[in-house]
């Protein structure tokens, strides 16, 4: 059982909802790095693949949850950057 892995994922995952809400409310992704978010996504995908092809257990769902949250934050960053660039968002 990956209890320590689960603790790590819960701790990392606790910050993503705050980041998503902040991006949504402020609608200004300045300071957020698309490259950094993509690296995090690659890491979570690697963790998911490790669980699928290696030691499958319930921790897989923590990886999936974190992946969904980081992907949502990435989507918002890209969306608001495009809006700002087009002048539709001040």
C-alpha cells in the first residue's frame, strides 16, 4: 500500500483547488507558467502509468484527481491569456 505516496498526493492536491479558484476569480494568469503546469501534468501521467503497469492500487485515483485539477488550471491559464491577448478581457 502506498500510504506515503497517498499523503504526498493529498498534500500536493490540496493546493490545486486554491490555484484554480484564484485563476478563475482574478482572470489574470500572470505569473503562472504553462511549462511548469505541463511538467506537473507529465509527472501525474507518469504516476498513473506506473500504477496501471506496475503496482495498481487506490492511490491511482489520487493521481487522476490531481491530474484533472492541474489540467483545469492549465485550461484557465490558456483561456484567460487568449482573452487578454485579444483585448476581450481588460
